[in-house]
């Protein structure tokens, strides 16, 4: 797996970059050799926030963790990614390496798999809006996200409210 480690508004020590690459190499058993991991470290208040995004065969795996120490946040992050993968292993087996789950995890670590059930389906007209109008509409409805047709590109987009109170925009990519 190719790893890219960056620090936002802080410089990272080479030893931390090496630790990050070493710890992420534990996940190599799940991903193909051409997988790419982007790790970002930010200082927040008295602690650090570590975020990672792993791209593998068109799938994106993402996690973030915060702790008073960078290495502690990184350890929590790796554990979180492993739990996510194990929890969804039957759904992901087609996309991950076949031998990734050859060794069963200890019984206390195994989590029960939940069923995904669509409990409600809704259809609605999608009218062209700009991003600001879509955010306004989302806020008026009191929703966490809002799907709309972007009047600039003509594509279906989604705006959403982030945990930090800001907004995000999801746009389709032709890749």
C-alpha cells in the first residue's frame, strides 16, 4: 500500500511518518498492492486529530480519531479501521484480498453483523439549485444532508452538515 502522510499546520517528525507507515502495513493483508492511504494529522486544542482515507479498487475506507498524543490517535485509528473491515467482512470479501480473513479473530473481538434494511423509500422532484440555495433548503428542512441537481454542472450533488458545523459537497466523479 502506498502511504502519504501530511501534517496540517504542523510539521511531522520522520519517526512519526515511519511509525504510521509501519502501522498501516498491518492493513496490507486486506488491500491490494496498488491501494493508496492518505493520512492527515491536525492539531486541535490540546490534542491531535488523525484522519485516513484508503482507496482500494474503487472503494473508499475512511476513519478519524482524536487523542492527546499523535501516536495514541494513530493507534485508535488503526483499531477503528480493522473493526470496520471485520464488521463488514462478508460484504467486503469480494473487494478485499481473498486471504485477508484466513485467520479468524479472537472470539471477544468478533462483532455481530447487522442487517441493512431499507425501512422507507422516498421519491421527490430534483430541481436545479446552486450550492448556497441547497444549503438553505437543507437548513429549512432541518436535515443533515440534501440532494439536488447542481445548476452549474447539471449533475446530482449532495450537501451535508459536517461535525465541525461547516458544510460539505459531494459531487460525482467520472473516474
